[in-house]
């Protein structure tokens, strides 16, 4: 593999970075909001599942205890 000097490397990195299509402010805010909404929904889902499992196990154990 050919080695490049640090100056060439920095120039190549700048050239590649210039090709990146950066998201708009609106896109960033929308996707961030969606992440928070999905995290909240996931937290609620697992909380409900946890409550149901706990009640089921408590009911099952009360039959034998």
C-alpha cells in the first residue's frame, strides 16, 4: 500500500469531506424529535411488559405460597 505524506492526506480528507451531503437544520430537528418519541414509546412498552410479567408471576406464586 502506497504511503502518502501528511499534507496529501489532509488534502484528500478535505476533498472527501466536501463531497458529504450534510443534513439541513430541519432534518436534524425532525430526526432528533423522532428518536426521542421512539425512545419514549419503547420505554412505555417495556414498562407495561414489566408490569404484566410482574403481576403474572405474583399471581402464579400466590397460588403456591
